C-alpha cells in the first residue's frame, strides 16, 4: 500500500469518527438561544380593568421581576425586559393603565390630572400587585421582585407592603421624599441641567422645606411604608439628578438603615435622573442574584 492510499484511508476513518454522536455538551447556537426565551402576551385584571402585557421567560430563571412604570404614559418596557431576560431573570412588563392595549384611564399632567395623588399611586400599586400575582400563578419556584424608576419609588413600597410574594425591590432614581417635596424641588430646578453647578445642597433643602406649594393635595410619604418593610431594597441614584434631591434621599435611606432595614444604595457621580444605563443595570442584576437564595427560602415558607 503506497503512502497516498494510506493517507486517504486515514482521512476516511477520521471523518467517520467526527460524525459519530457524542455525549459532550455543545454550545447552543445564537439562533437557538433566542428561541429559548419565551415571550407570552397576556391580559390580566386589576380593579375591574383589563391590562395587557408580555411575559419574558428564560429557560432557567433565578428570579422574576415586575417592571413598574414612571410618571409618563408608558407602554410595556420591551427593551429593558429583553436585557433582563437575557440575564436569566423572568420579566413581566405591561402597558400602564390607560396606555397602549391596557384599559382604564391614564392620569397625568398631560391630560390635566394629578398622577401623584395618593389615590392614583395606590391604584397603580394595585395594578403592579396584580402583575405579581400573575407571575406567582405561572411560576411558584422563583422569588419575585419589583423594579422601577422615578415615580415607582412611591408605588413599589406600597405593593411590597401589601403583597407577601414580593421578596425584593430595585429602584432607579426613586424618591424617598414626599410627593409635595419632590414637586417643590422640581419646580426649583426648573429643568436646568447646570443646576448643581450654581446651587448648594443647603439652598436646595431650604427651598424644599419652605417653598409654597403650587398644588394642594394630601402628600404621599414613602418612608411611612418603608419603615414597615423587611425585604431588601436597592436604590440607584445619579448625583446630577434635577428631578429628586439625591443626597437628601440618601440621608433618609441611611436613617432607615440605622433602624435595621436591609436597604442599600449606589451613587453614580456622572449620571442624572436617567439611570437605566449599563453600569447601574449590571449592578442591579448582580444584586438580584445575591438576593436569590434568601428570597427562595422566604418563598418556600409561603408556598
């Protein structure tokens, strides 16, 4: 047998071996990874109104979150949900009441109504709580948390206080001050992006304390509810925020921590009110993973 024939037979043998099935784990192609994430459009009921949303389910979620809206007329937050589900978090996001495919009436300054009244914040909290119930019905094996920004800082604690299935909360640029205090600060900053370059913390706090209110309504103070909670919470703040007085909120969180509340915060010096950005989101994802074991133990006690 000459060398050429020998090499030819060797190639044939190696080709046959390479085509044999193997028990070794193979990497899933990117197209299959996308298919592994299930998206289900669902309709649920809250206070007699039908709300529409989408449930994003990875194959092996270690936690679940309901996304809670800010103050605007926000539809379901698909971009944020997609990012979270890729990190093995089950996500439910829905069109805000009166927005998109959801029924009900949207309340907000654009339509001449007060969307931070005590009544509206409690109504939106009931919507978020109904969303938590929906996740628990579909998957009882994962701890459920709430994640939201801005106005959600008043809503999320209400839900956590009322719904025992809420095991943690993540709050981006969320106020711990009252609704009226937030309005005083917002009117004072007047949308000036260079506000903190020309204003001291002391001056800002004096205006928050003493400025006359342009609107008269019963204020909502999230600290009243936060004092009742025992679940972990994470706040993510931008130091240049001109919607909420961040340092004042951090001071209030520190006071709650002295009362043994399992609360944490992270401050980003270069960011403003918009903290749905890569670094804060990555920190929140790592934090959620840390809470998973504790939350699952608590969940087992409920089931």
